[in-house]
C-alpha cells in the first residue's frame, strides 16, 4: 500500500461538505466587503520567497525547493502574500486599482514538524489590501477577521493585537532587545540563541519557560514607538472599541514573518483541547514588500487563516453550520426491466434539476429502502413491474410518510410540490 506523504491529509466525502461550506461563506463575506478573488500559482521562482530581508525560519528552513528540468529554482509557496504581491506588481494592478482589495483561498506548503494543527500541506484563505496605509484599513482587516470567526458562531477565541512601530522604531527596539538579551545568551533556549543574532524580536514569542523568565524584565516596544506610530495605534484601538470588538493588546506579539511593521494581530483559539498551535489567523501591515518585489513604494495589509485549524475549532465547539445534505429522489426497483425504466426516468428528473440516485447493486427491496433513508431522501420512487405496465409509479414522501400511486408523467410536477401540497 502506498501511504499519503507525511504531514498531508485527505478530505474524505463526509468532511468535504464543511470545506465547501466555508469556501462559499468566505467568498460571500469577503465580496460583501468589496474584496475580489485572486488566484496565483502554487509554485513561484524561489527568489520571490528567499529575499535577503526575509530571515524567518519559515522561509529559510521550511520551504519545499526544487529545480525543474530547465534548471530553474522553484519553491512551493509557503504562504499567500508574496505571490499575491508578485502578481499585483507584475500585472500592474496599481495602474487600474488605486487600492487593491484582494482575497484568496488555496494550499500552501511548509516543511515543518507535523503535529496537531500543523501540516506540510495546508489551506489558507486570506486578504491583502495594497495601496494605502490609512489606519481604517487596519481596522477593516482586523474587523473582517473577527467577523469571519464570529459569523461561524465560534465563542472560544481571543483577538490579540500589537504595534511593532515603523521601520526606525522597530530597528531601535531590536537593538535594545539584543543588548538586554545578550548577557543571558548562555541561558536562552537553542532556538532563541540562534534568533538572538538573526532576529531577537522572534524571541518574544518563545514558548520556553527559561526564555519567558528572562523576558520578564525585557524592554517593551512601547518605549521605542514614535509619536506618530503611537497615535496611529490609538486611533485603531479607538475604532475597534467603538465597534465593540473584544481585543487584547500584547506587546510580545511579533508574528513569524519578518516583513511586518506597525499593526500585527492574531486570533487564537482558547479551547483547552486545541493543542499548542492555537493561531487561527495571523496578519499585519507590511511597508516594504511591494517595493522589494519590484513595485512602487506602497504599503499593504493582510491576514491569512488556516482552514484546518478553523474547522478543528468548529468541531471542538460542536457547531452545526448546515443541515445534513438531502437528495430529492431515490428509485427502488425490482428487476432488470424496472431498473432500466428507473434509470430513464431518473435521467429526465436530473435534467429538470432534481437530485436523485438509484441502486446499481441489485440489492433487496429492504436494502434499497434503507439506503434511500440513509441518503436523507425526500421521495422514494418505487417502480413495480405491474404498475409500470399501466404507466404508474408509487411515491413515498419520507417527511409525511404518506404514500401514493401516480401517473409516471406526473412525477416532475409532483416533486415540485404542485400535486401534493
Ligand atoms: P502565518 O502566521 O505564517 O501568516 O500563517 C497564517 C495562518 O496559517 C496561521 O495562523 C495558521 O492558522 C495557518 N498555518 C500556518 N502554518 C500552518 C501549518 N503548517 N499547518 C496548518 N496551518 C498553518 C502568513 O502566512 C501570512 N502570509 C499572513 C498575512 C497575510 N500577513 C499579511 N497578509
């Protein structure tokens, strides 16, 4: 037997309905905020992700890189943002849309250690807004992510926001943090030791107890923010409060990618059975990415949800988002003659837009009946040979349990509800 690749999973038919539901829900919700869908390739040239400025583990250690037969260096996308920005720049969307509001849904690939909530192929949906640094875009993004979760009736979550400051504030803070942490370097966890040189900010979200102890007296980003940056963040918080959004400020939230500055946020699951990977969504503002990818000097803001984690959160709270699927008709037949006739009637019904199925296994009457009920069928259509000879068919309404024999030609109108209401 050949097994699935480590860190991947199959969406089986009993689970695919929730994926479809979510995809439709997202499209509808995001379009109502005037975001339009963009679809970009699953692989890109490696240098799109492996930029000098991006030193995050995700990009340096966790990407799937390969050479194609033309000796090109390619990478399976580990996230959606870089590809969307590449497409925005390459297609000069800035020429037609002064403000581009985009959303996307698709698979991403990271060579991470698989665990609960962490896969090597996973689905993200997210948004990118490019072309303005207006603080209300930050609010709109955070609010949309918040509404995405609320609209699914989830309750066990917490929105966390932070301000990393502009480029200069972030750099000054990074320096101060390094100076504070360097004397403790022998006591830091191995990961944090490595990060101390590359990006000390990332030590802030370390889960190691020793690191957390050392961080207790570390300088806070708040002491390094410019007045402008502070004002901007205050305006964001003010509108969020006016919108009655329940949020927490955490000055240790830095996020796992290096391209962020100013506003960052996450929504984490607070369900105690969720496992250690609690972020349902993460996002923030990026000021240099568009320029780095060869575009104009424009600011962007976005977020991405992990769909597997969102679905897990929905399951853990036992939320029922939709009724079990039903079909309109299930045909029960008795021999080759009635089976063939059922097949022909069924083809006509399907052409008229009804959902329908019949038994191809020549099962017993009892087994066919059971199957029809298992499929949540509304009408069971029973084709006896004698009845068929006089063009009649028995129809059983599973909702009312009433049963009737009708003329074959009346099936469509009967199913439409014209004859039995
Ligand atoms: P990220 O925090 O790396 O951000 O990923 C966003 C979300 O994707 C996470 O909160 C999580 O739900 C999900 N996720 C990430 N890695 C995995 C994995 N290995 N298995 C399952 N789920 C995972 C980004 O990707 C940014 N591009 C978000 C963004 C958009 N920032 C600005 N615009």
